[in-house]
C-alpha cells in the first residue's frame, strides 16, 4: 500500500444531495489529485455506474459505495458501505425501502414551513432533486437560500430544519443491524460516518461502537470534512481504543457548500490502520 495515495472515501453526487453529476464529481476529484475515490450517495447506488465509467476513463481508482441512514437511540446515524456489489438484490431492496419514507416526511416539512410563512417548499425543494424518493433536508435548505430566507445553507440549519425549529420532521430510517447486514451481504465494508456529528453521551457512543463491531462493522471515519481538526485526534484515539480501521473522506457535496473539497483533507495519522490496508 502506497502511503502517499490521496484517498477520498466519502462524497455525494446529484443522485442524492450533491450538486454535481457523478461524472463531473469524478472529473473534479481527478483534477484535485485524488488517486482513489468512493461515491457514497445517501441510500442510493444509482450513480455508481456513471462514476465508475468516468473514473476508468481517467485512470482513477474507483470504489463503489453508499451511505445508509440509520435510526439508533433516537438519532440518525450514517453508515458508509465501501466496496459493495451495487447489484446485490437485498441491498438494493433495503435502500429502496429506506428511501420510500422521504416523500411523506418532505410534505410534512413543507407544511411546517408554510405555517411560518414560507409556501411552496415541497415543490421548491423537489426542483433541486427531481425524485421525491431522494428528497432531503439539503434540498429544502437550497430552496430557502434561493428564496432569500437565509444567505447560505449553513444559516438555514441554524434557524430551520433542525430539532425545535420550523421544518424539522424526524425520520425513521433503517436499523443498525439492517444497514450493516446489507453492506456485508453485498461483500462490502461497513464504516461509521463522521461520528463527531452525533449527539450521544460517552456511554451511548461506547454502546454504539460495541454493537457495530458485534454486527461485523469494522471502520470509523477519522479524517473527514465533517470533523473539526481537533476531532481528527479525538477519533484517532477512538479508533485505536476500539480497534477500528480508520477511514478518510471529504463528505463533499458541492463547490460552494462543502467545508473541504475533494481530496483536500490531511492524511490519516500514521499510527492507524486504514480501512484500505489490503485493497491495492
């Protein structure tokens, strides 16, 4: 394994809530010096074929991926699956079922926004995605920016679409055993995405890690665009303490919205075992 490889194992295309088409995302990663890229759209594998073909044409190593939404202890946790068989029927059906509740939730979100004087939110959000099964809070946030309600997506999530604010509707996602089982059944590796984003107590985090490992999960994101730099060290310690393989990914959604561009993260700490340790 070449320690100098620039590996980005978490990003999103227009197939979920990213701004770029899969091929354009791959082209940007290539221009940015990424050597290995995984596309990990939310609950969807529909962009993998296009991204994989674009990567092959550019000589970029491509890893199939997905990011599955899970409800655990009343909160939403994201589990990334890497090196999956995107045609696996159990995985495909599980993702379809996970997506199926999005339209109902979106209509409830729009109703709340209408009640505070912001009409047309469902149609406005849908214009950013086209498929109600893929509609998410990010699409509502873009609508609110378009309407001039907020100056940017970051401001939206301070005033809307989060718990206690207009437009927040909780979603019942897959279970943790479901998500890990689908990933492993499809030949993949399961990774806890951006743990620093979850509002759990230390005891709850330990319980999450223990259950995840018992189910066959093996990885955790340490260096990610969703973490502040001090969290790189914090989750490196978590990885060492629990025996996780360490992953790295920008969580890139688009040129304007993302904290870190594709391939723009620092490398993993050298004393961790990377999730890609035996891939190349």
